[in-house]
C-alpha cells in the first residue's frame, strides 16, 4: 500500500525523557501529515484518508472541494494523534457516521466554477486528488458506423478476448461514456450507446427500433466475447427488452428499470406535452410494442402547474393491474438477470415494475441466475459509478424540477453497492 504524504510541523510533545514519542518527527518537531491512498484513481475507486501527527484530542476540519462543490467534516484526534476517515465518525459536518467516502458523496453545490479536487486540513496542508473518468490503460474509440452512435472503451490489448457490455442511459438521452469507461477498467470491452436525442438518431424517445440494438450487438461481438447489457431507468427497461429479443445476450443488469414496456416520451416544450404524446417507445419489425400508458392525475398536474418538485412516479399507475401484453417476456433471456431498484424511487415505481420481471422469471423457472435487489431508503439516482455527489435530491426536467426521492446517504450507499454487484455479476455471467 502506498500512501501520499503532505505535512507541516506542530510544537513538540515531549515525554519524561525529553523525547517526542508516539508521533512522527522531523528536525525535533512533531510532523502532522495528511495520508491519502491512492492520490490518483478511477472515480469508482475509494480513497482512504488519514491525518497523523496531531495532538491527542486536537480538533481538525477536513475539507473537500471541487470548486463548484464542497464538503467538510469535523473530528478530534484519537489517543494516538490520528484521525482516520475509514474508522472515525465526524463530530459534525456534511455527513454522519463512519463513512470513508462521505466527503465525496456529500459534496454540495457552491455556485462556483469547477476546478481540481482538493482535500485540505487547516494548519496541516492540502492534497490535489486525481479522480479519473477514463482510467489509465483504457482506450477510447468513437463509433459512427452502420447507423450506430456510441463510444467504445477497452483495456489496452492484453492478447486475450474480453467480454463485451453495452451501456445504456435513460430518458435523459445522450451517451454514458463515464460509466462505460470505468466499467472497461474492470476487464470488459464496453459500448456506451446512444439511442435517441443525438444526430443520426430519433429526436425523442418515440418508436425507437429494437433492430438498432441488434446492430450494436453484432458490432460489439466483433470486438469481444460474451455480451451483456447494462441500463439505468428507461435504459433498464430497454436492457430487459434487448435481452428478451436477442439470444446472443448472456447477461442483463437493469438498475431502477422496469419489467413493463412504458409509454413514449414525446416532443413538446413542457412535461405535460411530452407525457400527453400517445405513442410507443419501441418498435420491432416496424410494429409498435404495446405499452403501459401514463396517467396524468390531479396531483401530478397540480405540481407541474405550481412549479413544485415533481415525483414522476405519479404518472405510473399499477393499482388496476398491468396489461399482460405490456410485460416484457424476460423468461426468453438466455442468461442471468440482475434487477436493482429503490424503495423510495420518485422517478418511477422501479421496485413494483421490476417485481413484474422477477415474477415472470420465477414462474417460468428461469434456468439462469436471477435476483432482485431493493434498497429500501434509496432514491432514483443509484445507477452508474459510485463516490459521486448524491446531494441533488431534485434534478432538472423539461420545464419542471423532478424529485428523485430517498435520502442522500442511502442513495450514495445504494449506488456504491449496486455498482459493486453489477461488476461482480457481469464477471460471473460473462467471464473475464
């Protein structure tokens, strides 16, 4: 283990013989140091932080800043003159309890400009940390062929064939490059794939042909071995659909996803217009797939009109049952299925919608591993790599502010565990 040091010098602590026992020394003075392991690492890698060489009981404040966000935690040094963020709970600050990565997920917006990630302790010093969105040793290649819009990531060539993973975002659109790059560092060839809202793709999440994803599978198969698909939110719904449609796929991870096909998110200048657009999200062989329609009730409409945070789960009603033809035939998936959801998901009822998939897998005695993991206190934003800020309990939507639900701490811990489970599941099902 390699620790990165930064130090300053405190007045000496002398023993009965005049020596300075129990703390590191330099030129006769006690040295207070910040120890960081590692200083440079991928975003999904935890960081251990210690401050040593303090006086026993000495109060310190450990701060983390990224310019546009900041967090802090107040501690008292233990009898050895040490503050260890992996073992000690703060007395006060941005988070509670023993939490080695608490300073990272509890970062709050400052209104400033983004800058370097700096860990500091007043009177001791600071360290600039490198948090890599593309880990060292991972290569990146833009993909714009056969109608595909995405980015390929792979570890530098080690001479062996690696499994492949298609990485899908949700209703926000775009390409989730960071997720794919970090996943590649765990021994996969990954394809971060866009499917709407980008040049060359449908403008909205309307009538997206599933054949497009068959093309993506064929492309990735030319660069990798066994193929898996990971998706979050609407991308989780899509991941299950892809697995049920294409037998080449050997593993599916659906994070806050759905075992039910849901309505399109259409064009329009505001949320009500988008939800009122009656169309399918997906097509197969030119035919729209049946879907669960939105329900725009009084509470949802009132929150939108009054500018209040909108829990979009209000648009999904399962009280009267779910039409069977909208359920995804997940039992056709020729591989393992990992379902992950949140108990306080305001984005949509991911637990109930994922339960539909789990029920079908159990009823059909699915011969491959299948599991539904639920985090009772977490909100919607648990997909993707961990150790990122979890303090945004609301987030912008089309003319509205969405509520994500859950508590920041529960969401942060769920995100970390979900990512760990995802990596382990893909390794087990695809081999690395």
